[in-house]
């Protein structure tokens, strides 16, 4: 939903063209999956349901295979969202809640924000603590397990979940494919991590 083209273009720059998955047979030969998304939670889950891919996505993650969610793709990994009534994939425990209106910030949260590192993650450069990424969203994840939070971003006087990481399952609330050089570097680190054997963090 929404940002397939921009994600594909980002990986073409690495000479790593992506394969569009439309049914379970397309998963043959895949080493890793990307779940991108822009839009609303319920329509996105309805689209996934129509593809009949949900059981395969769940099995993929449960078997510890690499999966990267982007923006709405992060939110779909959780159990449910305040934005709708449809159940999420439930690959991570927690909910998606609307951003608080009492922080003096505009909703949707749109623009650039710096990442605050919270835990070790192969997508984050340990030598660079000034990673600015581009956000466009009105909802954010509230993981049940704080250890799943790899990075946060400031939102008024509070912080929002910017990245999650659990085993080989990761996701970004921001758009690395639209975040200029820093975003490209992050996607490059994901590719390098995969090629190095996708070690569990």
C-alpha cells in the first residue's frame, strides 16, 4: 500500500532489485521480506487478507527468517491498532495508538526527526549518533516488551517508537527510502547484515 515504488527504487541503487510478492509461490527463493506501507491499518490488513499471504508471513517470522517493516508495515506487525478494528499480524506483542494531542506537536507527525538509540540493532550505525529520518504518521507502536524498541524519536516532551528489532524481525516507523543519505546507509546496513548471515541481535 502506497510506497512500493520508492522502496523498489532505493534497492535498485544497491543493484539489489526486489521481487514483488503477490502469492505464496512468489516466496520461493526469497531470503528476506520487506513489508512496506502507507495508509490506514484496516484497509492494509484487508489487502493482505485478500492475497492469502498472512499465514505464510506468520510462518516466515516464526521460523526466524528476516523481515523488515516500513511505516505502516511496522504497525501491521503488532496485535491491533486504535485506527481500526481489524486484528494485526500479531508477530509482536503490543498495540498501535494515536499520537498524543497534548504534546504541542502537529498530527500527523510529518517531517525530519533524529533517532535516539535504545538498544543494539544492525540497522543503526554505532559510530553515528546523528541519524535524521523522515516521518509521516499519526499512530505509533506501544510494544509490550520495551526490549523490542531499537530507537525512539522525540515528540514534544515524550518519545515515540521509531524502530523495533526482535531477533531477525525489524521495522522502521519512518521512511528510510525517503530519508536521503542516512536512509540509504541504513538500508545498506540491512543488506550487509543479510549477506553476513543475518546474525541475531
